[in-house]
C-alpha cells in the first residue's frame, strides 16, 4: 500500500474564508502513477443523505514514486463548517492517486471565527 500524506504549513485546523491554505503533498507510491490529484472538497455526514462537492483540483502530472510537492488553495467564502443535530459539514483536502484511486483525506474547518464549529 502506498504512503500518502498532506501537511499544512500552519499548525492549525481552522481557516477563514478567503485565506490561502498552503502545505505539502507527500507520497511514496508502490507503483508508478499517471497523476496525483489534490482536491479541495466539502462534505456532509450524518443521518441525512451525505453530499460532497469538489471545489478545486490540482493535478500533479507525471509524479515520481517518491515525491513531495507544495500546494496552495485560496479558500472560498463558504459554506462554513458546522455540526448540527442531524448532519455535519466539513472541509478537506483529498489526495487521489490515478489510476489506482488510492486516497488520503486531511480535514479542516472553514469558519469566520477562530473558535470554529466542530471538534475534529
């Protein structure tokens, strides 16, 4: 199994709308890949129908089997992360190896407040 890691340059889990989310995508692949994608997503979980949306995708073409690449996403104005009675909305960066579809998810909160909405 490949080893995939997503690290943020800042040691925090709550980011504000309009901020830049910077970090590094690191992978050690078991076999060569066509591409590695890093997807900025939001998703819901809970007792209601789950939903997910890809906001932006960075594609790292012709990746080496052992490599690290920097990334930066400008965060949108919403929707904000929240934890309700029946559902949770959260944000994440998902790294996907193509064509194998191995993946890794790193979650964070999008909030206008430093207090955030969730306990991650």
